[in-house]
């Protein structure tokens, strides 16, 4: 099978026109037509509905199109394995946890697009355990994951520590709780507003409460930091938040930070990937450095917020 025939067919499907596909590949129209016909003859099926305008693939053509794109991407990856200095092209599949979407990916994405304009970025959000599995089975090229301290990254993956993410317990001021430090046993009397299972902060809390023989009473599972803080502020329960998100939240004045004497949520932020094709070595390195810089700024804000909270608590006491 000639990959140039696959390339011609993919170009026709994506442009919907023999003329535009020929121009894209710098071919004559008869030359392009011969390539498509070669592929149809080899596979023994018509791949294009030539009566439709724009041209559309037949049912068989749709399936061949998806497989042909995968073959062409694999060929590109193969050719780039020993050429990390070549211009990156094709797709780069990135997995991120929800918190990174909250902090905004605009700057790292802008940097990647500016440095590597031929690279198509596909960003997927998900919980860290699923992201790790997707990197292991090559559904993602790289991912940023939140992992509780003491939990190891699979040794089949390369991992770079980008930072450490703290979180704080927040309660609605409407509960009228005093500012004295609380134990997890005391806080276990209240319902919780948390992310779904898979969230690193929830996992750390659940492990800490299980170690104390306590039950985690989840009143509401809600996706997204701002929605959770809104629900906590309205008195539906207590929750967890990162200091930088709390600092920016419009609900901040309706919330109070609870000092838990036997709980400290610290999550390691890792960038993980498997063996990379040469074309992705530089893009992944750029993404790593951009995220490390951004997370460093967020950590500075978190430290400042934590000092502010400690100062307020100390003055109350």
C-alpha cells in the first residue's frame, strides 16, 4: 500500500474537492484521481460518493478515512523518532486535571502554538488516575496529574515534579463556627461538598478520615471549584479549596478557613509521559517549563494567602 494514495484520499475527504486536494498536494487533478483510484482498487470498494457536492466519503470511505489518518500519523511519528530537531507537526494530546483548567492554560497553550505552529493541540480534562492510565496506553502523549504524597508514579512513565499543591478546609460563616483549631473527628459531624471520586484532594481527605476510623459524609458531589465554594457559602456543607482559588473567589467573604490539627492536604503535581517520538520532545519540554513557571506564580499566591489567613486567625485568638 502506497502512503501517498492514503494521503491523496485524506486530502479529498478533508477538502471536499478534487481540485482543492490537488492544489494542497501540488498535484495535477488527473494525478490525484489516479491515486484515489489506486486505493479503491486495492481495497475493492468505492470510497467517495462522486455524485455529492462537496465530495463525501461512502460508508466504507468514512472508516478508511479514520484508519488512513491513523496510519499517516504513525508514519510521521516513525520518521520523526530520530529527528527531534525537525519541526514538530501532527497532534499532541495533553491531559490535565480540572484545577489546571481553573488556573487557565492560556499562556502555555499560546507558547506552544507560537513556537510550533504546525502542531495541533488536543487538551482533555479528567481525574488524575484516568489520565495516568491514558498516558500508559498511549491515548495521551503527556498529562499533568495530582498525586497524594506517598503514592508513586508507575515506573513505566517518566515523571517531573512541577510543584506541590496545598488545600484548605472551608466552612460557611453561617455555621457560626469559632476559629479554634478542629480535629477531623469534630469536622466529621458536618456534611461535605466535594468533587467526584478521582479528585486528588478528596482522595487525600478520604484516606486521612479512614485512618482515624471516621466516615466521610458527602452531601453534594459537584464539579468545579467555584460551584463547590458557592454551595459551601450557601450552607450545604464544608469543603476543600486551593488557597489561590479561594483568594479569587467572589464567595470568599462568606467563607472561613478551618484549621484542622490532624489534616494537611499536600498533593504533588507531576508531568508524566511515556517514551516520546522525536517530534514531541521539544514541545513537551516547553510545556513542562511553562507549567512550572505558572505553578510557581500560583504557589507564591498560595503562600501569601496562607500567611494572610494565619495572621487573621492569630489576631482573633
